[in-house]
């Protein structure tokens, strides 16, 4: 991977994490949290969202691969799923 592509992916990743962090701070602040509680809730929301999305993206890739494998046939004249 070239340096330019790495730089672009790094900027996209940091923008994504920053937008999640700002969104979670806005939710916590709107809920009435101030001070140190706001920092704790911000960390909890941000890390929870990032971990969930980090697990969701590979799961979607695996599911789409599974659906593609099940619905396609290696031999052109066979039907992979027979509907009755």
C-alpha cells in the first residue's frame, strides 16, 4: 500500500472516530451530564460504538460471502437451491 493511500485511510479513520466521539458527547451533554461524568460517559459511548462497529464490519463481509457461496453454483447447469 502506498504512503498516499495510508494517509487517506488514516484521515478517514480519525475523522470517523472523531465524529463518533463528538456525537456521544452531544448525547451525554443533552442528557444533563456535566464535568467528570461527561468524560466517563463520553469514553464509554465512544469505545462501545467503535468496538461494535469493528465487529460488525467483518461480520457483514462474512455474511455476504456466505450468501454468495450458497446462492452460486460451481457448475453452470446446476441450480444451487431447489424451490418446491
